[in-house]
């Protein structure tokens, strides 16, 4: 089979050439994007780290009560944060939450409009589906390479890699919610003289709201799953002690930091999901 490998398609060389071209010709746009992402990260990090930890914990408990109306869930969230404080991982936790919240802001701001457009334009969605499949199936470590090439080391490349990995979820679920809106609802709005905008705001978005909320939940969980990967490009957070434990073969540090990540995932899941746990 040497004759086949001797005529190898230049996939890697083509990708490298594309990345080099973007880096050389879109430097201004990349710098602007980096500044915007860094400002978003610094703003959320300031909100989470400036007040005392107990104030932030009370704010999360209050949000949990607002979302769930369950004192048991509020108690679970409070105990989870107290455990994180006890293990001395508060700073790393706020850094990881910053990455997750930043990814949510970016992904929902981009994903929901694209999902709405895809639901209204089947050909556009048909062309978009292979791209979404590629974004979800490529190994997450592959995203780190162009992120480092374009943005260097730090929180910004970690956020960009996270957004690329997470973005298909809100797009797909928003498209599904909008596209599955019953025709009788849209026809009723039009029968009363409603415009396309009225149909979107009064029929499609309210009907699709559960799917959009599911997209938000998926965005948060998938973004949290990227904290360890993001640490490999210099992003701060709970992934850093995990990577350190791996390098040092430190079982104690690895289990400790891994358990804290699980606790954060449970907290966010219980805050957002209504279910039997109430």
C-alpha cells in the first residue's frame, strides 16, 4: 500500500496554510476578539472574587431558590460550596465558573440566533449540520492548537476552545425547538395580523423555551467538562491542579481536585434542573 501513502492528500498542510493565512491577514480582528473575551473574563472574575466567599455562596443559594423553590436544593448547593471552601479550592472554583459563565454568554449569544435562522432556512441548516458534526466529533485537544496559534497562552484560548466545542449544543436545540413549533400556533398569530417578528416572539420562542433552556444546561455542563483541557493552554481553574497531579502522579491531589469538579457540576445541575431531586 506504499503507492497509496506516497500520494497522501495534504490535509494537514492545507489546515496549517489556512491557520497561517488567518493569523497573518486577520490580526486586527483576532486582537479585537481577544480583548473582548479578556474583558468578559475579567469582569465575571471580578464579580466572583471581589466579595467575600460567603456573599457569593448566598447569591448562588438565592438564585437556586429563585429557580427551584426547594429548600433541599438550596441546602445542597450551600453544602457543596462549603465543601469547596473546606478543601481550599475557592479561587480555582471561581476561575472555572468564570470560564463556564463566559462560555455560556458567548455560546447563547451566537447559538440562539443561528438556531433560529437554521429553523427558518432548511437549506442553511442542511449545510450547517456537517460543520456542527465536525465541531462535536473532533477531539477537543485539536481545538487547542489553533487557539494557541491565534491567541497565545491563557484564559482566552481556553475560552475559545470551549466555545468551539460547546456551540453546537445551543444551535441544535434552538433549531429543534423553533422547527417543532405547531403550525396552528403560527397561523393563529398571523390570523390576527401578526408579522414574522410577532410569530417569532409570541409563538416560536415561547414554545421553544424548554429546548433553549436545555441548550443552556448542556452548554454549562459541556463547558465544565472542558476545564481540564483548557488548563493545558494556560487557563486558570480547577483543571490546573488536575494537570499538576497527573504530571506528579499525585493520587491525593488528583482525587481531591477531581472531586471538587464533580461537586461544582452537581451544584450547577441542581440549580438549573427541575426533577426528582426536589
